[in-house]
C-alpha cells in the first residue's frame, strides 16, 4: 500500500505541467487543481490509512508537497509570491477542515 505522501507526490508531479498551463490565464486555478489532487489521493488510498496520521502531519505533508512542486510554478503577473501564499493557505485551510470533518477521532 502506498503512503499518503508518496502517492500525493506522484500525482502532483504527474499533473504539475497541466497545473502550470492552466494558471497562465487563471493563476488561482493552481489551488483548485492541487486541492482536487489531494482529495483524489485521499479517496485512492482510503480514509482508514490516513487515520494513523494526525492533522499536523497531514498538513505538513500537503504543505511540503505544495512547496516542492506547485510553488515553483511561475504565476502570471507581478504578485507571484502573494498568489502562492494565498493558494497554499487556502489549500491547507480546506484540507484542515476536511480532516476535522472526516478524520478526527472523538
């Protein structure tokens, strides 16, 4: 069984050129495409495997993969670093909410 981090890296690496192409006209598209990939990976590996990871670990993995792949995409315009910070924070917030909703143990 693939780990969450390994599978996420594989999926993002395979899609990074498509993500870069989509951001030429819509810089914020990187966030929605990245988030879609994260959710797809969660579905593929199964929620049960992620239950062994705490929220901080999951968010750390997502942030690291974002930094290693998505943040290197040159977004159009002069506000590249601002857009990347917004996209990353939005993705992490969404993943955090999803974790709380579906994975947090009571």
